[in-house]
C-alpha cells in the first residue's frame, strides 16, 4: 500500500521549555549554506573561527576547545571517558537529574564512584565536597553541574574548584544550560574540563556539544595507560582533526557547524555582558510575575538560574493538561518536571533568542488564562503587572 506523505510543515512554536530554544533566522539561514567537504579549506576556516568564538564564550585560552559531534550528552560522556580509567576515583555531586547521569557514566567507565548528595532545588555546599574528598583519598576528578536543568539551581563554583585543586583533583563542570546565558569563567574559576550543548542559551539547533579542556586535563589524557573506551569520542584522535594536523577522524556535521558559528557570531555582536544582563533582566521579570500569580519557585533563593525557572505546580492543577493547553491554544512549549519533580513542577526556559520581554509577557498572560480555566484563583493581570514593575514601566 502506498502512503501519501505530506510536505514537512511543523507548527511554529514559542519554545519556552528546558530546550531547545528558538533559533535566530540567521542561524537557520546559515544551515542552508551549500555544503563543502569536511577537509575543504573553506570549512577548515569555519572550524578555526568556531574554536575562537567558543573560547570567548567559555572565557578561556584553552587550545582544546571544540564542538563534539553529538548533543550535550555526548559532551558529558567525552569528558568522563577521556579522563577516567578503570579503578580511578571520581567524586560526583548530585542535586538533580543531570548529576545522576554523570554518576552513571562514571560507573560505566569502570571508575570508583563517590557521590555528594544534595537536596533537589538546593546547592551543593563546599564543605560537603571537601568531606567526600577526604574520605575518598586520591580522587582523580570532582564533577558538578553548574546549571541544573531539572531544578533551576545555579551552583557556585569557585570555592569548590579551590577545594578540588587542594586535593589535586581535576574539576569538571556541566555548563549545558549556562553557557551563553550567564558567566562561565573557565580560566578564572579553575575549571579543568567543561561541556555544554548548542540548543539552550547558544540558540542553535541540537546536534553539537562544545567542550573545553585545560592543559592539565590534556596531560592526563596523554598519560592514559588504557585506550579510551569510546572510539567515536576519543580526543587523542579527534584533537588531531581540529588541531593543526587536520587528520580525518569522522565526517563532521558541516551544516551544524555553520549554524554554531553563526550563533556564536550573534553572541559576539551582542557582547557577553549585555547578553547576561538581558537574561537576568527577563528572568527577574518572569519570576516577579509568577510569584504575583501565587506560584512558588522551587530553586533556592539567591541561587536561581536566569535561563531556567522551576515552578511548583499548585494543588488541584493538572500538569499535563496545563502544558497541553499552552501548546494547543497559544503555541507555547514549557517543560514538565523530571525525576523527583516529575508531575510536581513546570520548567520555563528563557534561553538565548527566546529570552525576550515579549515572551515574558506572553507566557504570563497565557498561563493565567490556562490556570483560570482550571479554577485557579488569580487576580486578573497580576503577573503582567508585576513584570511591568520589574522592568520599570
């Protein structure tokens, strides 16, 4: 039987979930640029410029700063499989779903896992990390999530980095939901290795994972006694493709690299300080509006992300119904809770190109209408009014 397939025509959505975010038209246009070979001189220049721009966003001078072929999870795995060998000890901080994922990968590497457990919605305290390092003795790495996408928590890093250095451990950081939306000072904060994703605050389609490695981390990779368990993610080979030698490893996703370069150019043109200020300003307005509607933020006060807002679902309100109505009636996507917060929280993102004043007012107005339709009591326009006051007009 022959099926008649329709022309591809997905709905136009306002993406205000935990990712992906909406993409600037220039980025979409860049993806339609004609293909060249992955060793073509024109593409090699794109690679060089992409590395330069990534160093600016990571705020680092690390030579090994490249986009891995794959989503943020590929970047996560890249760090661990290259830096850990069987029998190594790894301290992993867990206060959300993505800390749990790091722990899972550590065990798959055959390393000895030491966990620092924290309450979901709260930060990991430095003294917890030091205690774990004392007990572990000889840990090779300390790993932590900077922006926990499952809870909306912004984790301070500087003090924990100093503690990791005190115990001669490499400091690994997940910056998937922070890179391009808030400060990520790799060199200044003493981060030895970090990974991110393109689809969050960088506002590029999912498909690449920027990573950066300090010289100290690269020395650890050079001195490995065993082969990296993943051929595809083996940096001892991949860095030769992105480095001066340009040795073929695998066929790079050409169009995705075009897109990433354009997304990074937009960040460069806006400027990091202005970009971070925009995210912070819109986040404060959204939070003010949500709280004026009687909704409760989950993340610890003073440690909330400007890019991702975890909101407690009020009693009597249906999680799935709310998100479905927002999608069907207003074309707005927000996220549901994960792990411990499944069915208990909404996750509203204001990332990159999606972090705008218009989107703040749009989601507040739409959410008020959807909540009222379910019998939730809220003063008409309270959220929008509070956001206006937060913006100063």
